[in-house]
C-alpha cells in the first residue's frame, strides 16, 4: 500500500490545498494530511484542533484520506503513519526554493522522498496568510476556501 503524507499548517485550509489533496488521493492508496504547529509562521489564527476539524469536514468526501494533527518533525510523522513519500503543493518559484530545502533536509534525516505537485493557475495566488488578512478586514474569501472555512473566518473576525 502506497501512503503519502501531506503536511502543512493549514491555517486555514483553502482551495489550493484542497486541489493538491484531491489530486494526491487519486495517485496514492492512502493520503494522510497532517496539520502541524509551525513556530516559524508565528501565532496561528486557528488552534490545531480547529484546523483538524475544518480539514475533516472539508475532506470528508475523500474515502482514502485521513487527518492527523501533531507538533513534531514531518519525517517523524511520515514514519509514524507509514508514508513512503511526502507530497507538497507548489504555487510559484518562490515556494520551490523553500520546499526544496526542506525536501533535501528530510531526505538527509530519513531517506524520505518528496513529490512536488504544482497547483493550477486558478489557485496559484491563494495563500492562507493573504486569506487571513482579507477576512480580518471584512473582505469576501468565499471563492477561495471551503464553506466551513469561510464560516469559521467570519466568526473569528465578527467581533473586530
């Protein structure tokens, strides 16, 4: 059985993430989506549990996808879930530089291969960081995120 791990902060999950996960689910027997705590990205908007809930609801239509949430090295998660590959989505060349470094580090640490899947041009500009900013100032993000995420973002910023 070929298991792929798709790690990310998913703060929040958006349609670009969804596209990569759906494509990976057609390529592998099982896909494990890991919501990770990433201290390099600063304070998260959504708690890890909230991100996991949004992922579970968003991905419930994919029978071969399961969700985990952890705060450890990606290669440890890959080992724990029995993954043979890490899948990462790429939006632009700038993503590639950072992701390549991480892929090379993961390879050195564990021998784990990384597969890069480019997003379609329809999603190449979507970033969780931008969505948080747009939503914070009352902008409409409904065409960029699953419905459950749009609702959660609206609730999160309703009092501001």
